[in-house]
């Protein structure tokens, strides 16, 4: 597994909820940082290594975002589901 990816169009009040079947990295990236991620260059993200599910995070501003779920280079697979909900406390 390289990584799972989903493109999102988020507003300021949207919360992204990610459900995982086991621990994984959950990264929310803007378009330029997603490109850097794909090119294996340094990048900035929101999220991190998630050990509890579901995991919720909010984008710092409205716009196009990329949600990536990966195992940090460790072999294996992870199942995830993603939903966007509005006006929820993180």
C-alpha cells in the first residue's frame, strides 16, 4: 500500500472525520504540500499518527484539501472511511 487519497472541498465550519481499522498517519494537505508529498519533498500537514478512531480535524481555512492515509512506509494495509460534517466541535 502506498497511500489512500481523497480530495476535499472544505468550508471553515467543516470537520473531517476519519475512521481507521488500525493506527495510521492521517495527513490533511493543501494542494502545494500534496504535490511535495507526492514528489517525496518536505511538506507541511495537519493531523499526524492516529491511534484512536474516529479522528477529527478541521482545515485552518476554506478551500481545496487533500486527505492522505498512509502507513509511513511500513508494509501492510489500512481501511479507512472519511466523512465531512459541519458545525461540530473537534
